[in-house]
């Protein structure tokens, strides 16, 4: 069990607490132990919100049953607690993290103020596109939303676009359920288990929370202006075919980094027209997902209008580790934290580092708070530069803070950078094409 208790300062002084319960192996009995452990970690304080994450590899029925059991236990023990949850590729509890093994994590947070408002968004066909039902009503006093979505049934771009107010986007933290293929994910809202859509909570201004996004890419080559494009089809950079510019940039790298580029090349798109382009933090990272060698063009996982500033980046474990440590340092500089909710990519963990617990260990150690919960997602949602985005290969952290910060998005020193792509599975075509251009062995898909 991990728990932490901190006291806020200022005109709205309040105590914030977090706790987590974690069990692996026999999750049928483990879910009871995890709920009890988390509740015990809060002591006499009742939870304001709860997040339940369940890994039940290859068994969506059991995953859904465990989610529902946890929701029912929490409803009985803490009837005023707002509960959401998801099944996943792996789950996080304190410094522990497991992938593709049965496990359950129950994360609780408590603070004074109004309880979060639950919502469930469903998509339906509509004239000219997709219609959404169940969107929450937003107010000027809302601070942040947490949402979990089934990637097969949630048009996430449209969902995120709905979290917009007159003063801009309401920050959203969350991610895609990652338990399996179409129809295999389960979501929890209260004690109800769902197999589609998006579930979430809207937190108001009394919630002492902040959000931080950590990717882990480093820039290579020079920033370039897009001189020809159509939507996500990038034709020319700095007056030359995009593929020619990419090849020239990669060929200037040391041999060992050229091999890394075949698997870890990203296109950084400047987040704002005034971005200087000197740091990876100036960019939003997107995968290069296709190539047309006949005209030397590439397809990027986002629109790249003519005039955009772009720069190539490399994704690797060292950059991801350094960026996460810098992100946690930025959080810690704001004072002590009670704990946090981590949504990290299922392309991180053992796929990127030596241990599935890399991210949880770095965060828990850096914050000095081991009340950490969360899961490995198939796409992560978090604010960058004041706008919400779907990311990949990213760690998104919701921090429960000791003091109420004016800013929800954690300010970052742009020393290591930001990266990520929305879909790693789509990179194979470009990887093989680039390997061919470089006379390297193509990656094994």
C-alpha cells in the first residue's frame, strides 16, 4: 500500500490525500484486497475519486467482472466517490507495474470541494459525420477532465474537440483502453461496466491537480518550413522533396543512430507559429506513417499546412528517460505531491526500457510520493501548449498537488523535448521504405 498526505496553503487551504491498492495473480480475490488496501491508505478520509485498472490478458469477460466488482465495493464503502476505470495491457500500483499478467490497481484521491461529475460519451451516425451523445456541460469553474476511451468505438478527435470553452480547451488527461482488439475492452463508470464509448470525470476548480506530458525525443537536423503539402501529405520541406530532406538528415547521423532512425523517426510539427524550433519541446510529435517514393513525399499522422515549421526527431529509451526525469523535476519544484495517476504507453515499459516499472519508479521516486496508480494505454491523452492531443510512446501524469497552482499544465523546461505518435502500428511501411533507401535491413513487423 502507498499513501501520502499533504496540506495546501492559501485562501482555500485543504488536505489532499492519495492511496493505492494493488494485487496481481488471482485477481478474483485480489480485487477485494486492492480496494481494502486503498481505502485503508486514506484512513478516516473518504475518497473523492477512484480509478480502477484491470489487466486480464485474453479474458475480457473476467476483466469486466473485476471492474464491476471493484465499482460495487467502492459504491458500498464510499457512496459519494466518483469512479471510473478500464481494462488494459498492464496496470500500475505504486512503484509496481505489470504487463500482460493478471493484476488490478485501485487508485484513490481525496480533497475538499465538489465531487467530480461523471459522464459517458457515445458516438452515433449523423448527417455529414458522427454525432456524440452524453457530453458533459462545461463551466468556467472546471479545471480538468479525466477520460478513458475504447479506441474502436470512440472518435477521439471529435470527443476532444468537444472539451472547448470560450477561454480555450479544458485540459483532458486520459488514454485508450488497451486490453485487446475490437469488442475486448471494458470501461467502468460508477459500478456500470461498458464495452464501448468514452467514460470520464470533470473536476472543478477545487481539485488540486495538474497535468504533465512526457514524450522523449531529441531533435536531429535543422528546422524546415513546409513548402508543399496536402493535409497530412507532406510533399516538400524547404523547397525540396520531403523524402530527400529526410534521407539527407538521417545520412548525416552516426551509423548507430541511422539504425535507430529506421525504428524511431518522428516528425515534429511546431506547436505555434512563433516557436523557435530550437528544442523538441517546441513541437508536437507525429509518426511518419507512409511514403510515396515516386514524388518523394511522406504521410504524417497529422495535418502539416504549408508554412508549418517541422523538424525530424529520434525516439529512444535514453531520451524518454531523460525527459521523464526532467518532467518530474518540474512537478517537484512546485512543492510536495500527494500522488498521481499515470497513463503510459504500452510501447514503453518492457518494449522501451528494461522493466515495466521504469516510469512508475522514476515518478514515485522523483515526487517522493508512492501513491501512484494507472495503466498502460494504446494511446495517451494530454494537454500540450494549451491544446489537447492524442499521443503515443508518452507518459501522461495527473498530479494531485499540495498547493493549488494557477496553471493546470505543468510548465516544462525545454531541454530534452517532447515526442510521440498516435499509432506505432502504422509506422511499418515507412520504416521499411527508409531502410531500403539507406540500404539497411528493414524492421521485422
